[in-house]
């Protein structure tokens, strides 16, 4: 049986209850009203005082395979999402306008994701912000945690379970092309579907309304370019820490970075190692890289927990010689930028991925309005200590462009 372990509906109060549904994963559903102020629980990297006894760099036994070639179909999506016309550009450099209509019948919209690293704080905040903005429009937005495993079967089961609860719109974290048959199935039933975090070629063909994400391959290329610039003429190696080789978004960032280093004085230590979005694991892997690679000049993290690697570099007193680069403008990463343990991060407007997506779904359901195009590039600034004041989540509201 399918268990909704906790349900918080929208409104001024939280009202827990227990439902039994036929599916195979557990969802946690939270209201996104103004009273829902708690973000997902995120643990910080553990304190490690001694380096592990490692004599070789972390090893990848088989070269990961990217299933969607960034040079072809993905590049087309990025061009489409880049906002080449003024209406598209306005969409991702500001918040979209809400349709001026109030439906007589209530509309329920589900926002679905996970809670295993600080990125999800911005994602949940976007859902909460959309719920507050649409409250007067007879809309209820619910935040749902889709268990703990980020894979295609689990996400498909979770989305189908949400659809059975009467949601007219669903936006979810897409884990791969295998999610597109569910988009097609539910779209045919009249449910409006959107996705976020990774641009997938199949979303539009499957009837999805919006796919809002960072141009991740290009973000990887830019990270390489900026690291090369920061290191200068010095030769050295760069350790790569990714989330999962099966995660499309992380793969685009990883391969983009490796491609960006070609022809420079910098070379990857290897193809990369998995940390599964864990700050603690990133801490340990960074220690291993530092122990095994004498000419290490950088550590590049593709996804959650890069501040763990930064803490390891700081503990080794090597922040002047090893530059840590990561993703997401989170409170933890901002603190690492401030103390100099992290060199830079690329934001991805986590707040906007869900807020903008929910508004797009509402506009479609209530007013039959479509976004400028299906593929929308999220605002993704390159942030260092020098420009942190523009995006620091500790000094800016959650909905600020670049502050998540």
C-alpha cells in the first residue's frame, strides 16, 4: 500500500492526516501557505579531524555514459530556452505575471521533489511563495517529498499517486526520459504537467507545459573557463565530485566541465566520483584528492554538498592553492564563499524553478495561457566572494533572482 506519512494542506493552519493510496512509494505532502515556514531538514558535513589513509585518488572503474548528447538535442533545447526573443527573456529574468482571473472551482497543484540537500530549501520556498501568491485565486499548492531515492520508477510512481488525489496540475523533479511516458499519460487525462531541474527533449513531445532548468552543460563549460582564468598559467589537476552518474543534470555539468578544460593547463584527476549529494561524503572525497594528488589546484562539485569539500580544503589550510567550485546559492555555500573556503558557485534560481512553474500551470488551467516556450532557462549567475552581496540568501528575500 502507498502511505502518505504526513499531509499539510494549504491555509493558515497545518492539518496532519493519514491517507492510504495504491502505489509503491511514500510521499510527504506539506502545505505551502504562509504558515509553512519550515524548510526541509538538511544536515551539515560532519567534523573530521584526521585525514583517511589514502594513497591513490578516488577511482571510477567504468567511464559514465551520457545518454543525451549535449552537442545535438540538448543544445537545441538550450537555444530554445535562452530567451532569444524579448518575451522569453523576460520570463526567466523576472517573475511571470499571474493571469487576471479567479476560478470559481478550487485548483490543486502539486510540487514534487526531495529533501536530501540544501538545494531543496529553495525549491520548497518557491512552492510556498506560489501558494501565497495564488491563495486569493482559489488555488492550493502542496509540497510533496517523493521518498529518498531519486530514480525514474520511484518518481513515476509518486507522480501517478499524486494524480489520483485530484491535482489538476503537477510539477516535479525530472530524473530522466523515463518520466516522459507518465507526462504523456497524465496530459492525455487533462492534467497539466511541468518539470524542473533538467532540460529533457521528450518533455515537449509528451505534452508537458514547461521544463524549467539551468543550461547545465553550458554551466559546466563556464565553470571550467572561470577556473582556468583563476589558476592562470599554473599547471595542475582538478578533482571532480558528482552526485550520481545516472543523474542527467549532474552529467551535463560534469561533461561540460571536462570539455571546458580541454586544451588548458588543467586536467581532471579522473572522470569523477559520486557523493550522492552528501556534504559528508564530499568532505571525505576532497580529503582523498588532496592526499593523493600533489598538484591538485581545484575541486569541482556538480551538485549537492559542495560546502563539505570546501570544509575539507579549509581544514587542510589549502584555500589559497585549491579552489572549490560548486552549485546553488544556499546559506551553506554563501558562508563558504564568505570565509574563502569556496571559490565560486553557479546559482540556478531554485525558487523560480517551482514558483515560475506553478504560475505557468495556473495560467494554463485558469486562462489557457501558455509560457513563451516549453523550455525555460533558469537564472544562473556565477557568484564569487566579489559579487556575493548581490545574491546572499542571508541578506536577500527568498524570491530574489540569484539568491537560490
